[in-house]
């Protein structure tokens, strides 16, 4: 490292007012909670050089505006307003990476996480007892009073799957409340998934037991204003993360969903073909083409709703996306047939050639759709 820009030791950093702790707060439609959280942080973090980084996904209720107003009165408040993107994990990752403090915490904006634990968490990191401190609902002294029965059951079930399948050693890997050494986080960051809700589980699974972790109990409170953004899709996200980590990131949930949607397309195709032939008495080539057309359309709609729901195309963009999708799939068909032909040429086994072609087709369609239809903005 360049001598001239070697960072000052922590005590000196604190003395010249550089933050030692960045509190990263993802937010979406939380405008009524921001000021309250800020005041609570200010009250509890006395004697600590802290900053708070709100990462807001362009909330329709203009939460970011409230944060900006605060930031104009206090330099410890920072605002990252992301446009065209959604996702809790991604927001947390960007927030932590935007910090230069040696320690970063993640907590909800809605006051469900107990901010009075932060200084103790920081002590554990600074003292070297831990590289990651997790606020846990499921260790002695912790609780999740505000959960209804259904959600408590789901949470416990997911936790036990994570422990068994991924060998995760902590009791509350689904917690959204933790503090980590930023240098350790930066090492892991490139491997983390920006999709979904379960950033802590991702961190712990990705670290493969190499992260010294301490859990401390806290009580998961009730939401002050607004409502939870966790919906039934969270279960899908969770499954995807487990799958990805289990296969060492070889299979992603997105690809699997894309392939599954492709599978439903087969049925749509056959159904349309049947109707066109039997009901409307179309000649076979026309009926077959209609089948392909309807199947591509339904695949597009399903992918837009499920596979790419975090990048869902809306309004006019749907039309453009649909045509791009038709184009991608048409080329994919050539790739499919081409590969099937060359496999059959070497080894005339019909199902092997057919399967190789289909695999080529789905991989092509997936890769190209990611580039041309649901482009990351
Ligand atoms: N930037 C951004 N983008 N923030 C988001 C998004 C998003 O797409 N979705 C949710 N948030 C913010 C919310 O505004 C809130 O501050 C925080 O992330 C958590 O979302 P909630 O909707 O309040 O989730 P929850 O209370 O049901 O669950 C939370 O606590 C659980 C227990 O610790 C989450 O943190 C879970 O991950 C956690 O398991
Ligand atoms: Mn919450």
C-alpha cells in the first residue's frame, strides 16, 4: 500500500472524526421510520464515531427525500438512492461497499432490530473476539415476539434446512441484523448473490466456516410504521440461495426457473397444437407454428413475472422485450437443431441427440435473454 495513504490507526480515525462504524439501513417505503431510527442511533452510539448509510430503492413514498433532508443537517447521514433496482441483499451489499469504516452493521429501517446492541457488537469486533456478530432471535435471551405462528414456523423450518443442507453453524442465519469487519466482507462480496433477502445466510455459507462468528440475543420487535416487504416469493429466494450454495454456485435459481418455465412451454405448445389441429382444422405446419408462437409468448410472460421479477419489464418495455425474446428463441431453435444434428451424426441415439439439442437451446435462450431481454440496468 502507498505509504502516503496508509489509513490512520482506529483510535486516530476516531479522533479526526472518521467513522469507525457504518450502520447500513436498506429501506423501501419507510419514510415515517427514518427520523426515529436516526434519533435512536444518535442516542445509543455515544462515544462511537458512526455514520448511517440508507440504501433506498427509489421508494414511491420518497423515503430518500427524508434521508436527504436529514443528511443536509448531519454529515453522518448518507443516502444511496438506487433507481431501476430492487432487492434487500443487493441494497445491503452496496451500502457496506460504500463505506470505508472498518466495521459495518446492517439493520432494518422499521425499528424491529434493537439498536442498543450495536455498541456491544462493535466491542466484540474491535476486541477481536469475532469477525461477524449476529443479532439472534434464537439463542438464550433472544426472541421474536412479534411473529405470528405461521411466520414463526416458516422461519424455524428454513433455519433447520439451512443448517442441515449448508452446514451453517449459527442459530439464526435468517437474521437481518448483524455487524461485520468490512475487510472480511470485501473478500466475500464478489461471491454474494444480490438477489433475495438472505444476505447473512449467504455470507455465512460463502465463508465456509472461515469467519469467526458470535451470536448475541436480541428481541425482534414490532414494526413501527408501514408494512413488511417479505412475501411468499421469499420462500423461492431462499430455495434458490440454498441450491446455489449447495452446488457451489454452479446452478442458479434463475437458470432453474428459466428451464422450468421452458418446460411449461412444452405443454402450452402441445395444447395449442392440439386445439389448432382438432378444433380449427388447421394444416400441421401452421398449427405447429401457432404452438411455438403461443408457447414463446407464455414463456415470456411467466419469465417476466417469476424468473426476472426483480427486473420485471413494465409498460412499453414489455413489447420490446417480447420481440427481443421471440428473436432470441428463434436463434435458439437453430442452435438446438444444430447441436442435435451434430450429436446424432456422431452417435445416432435419438434421445441423447434430442436432449443435447434441448439443453443447448435452453442455455442459449437463458444467456441471450439475460443480455438482450432482461438486461441489468
Ligand atoms: N433498499 C431496499 N430494497 N430495501 C428493502 C427492500 C428492497 O427491495 N425490501 C425490503 N427492504 C427494507 C425494508 O424497508 C426494511 O428496512 C428492511 O429492508 C427489512 O424489510 P421488512 O419488510 O421489514 O422485512 P421483515 O421485518 O419482514 O424481515 C426482516 O427481519 C427478519 C428478521 O431479522 C428482514 O431483515 C429479514 O431478512 C429478517 O429475517
Ligand atoms: Mn421489518
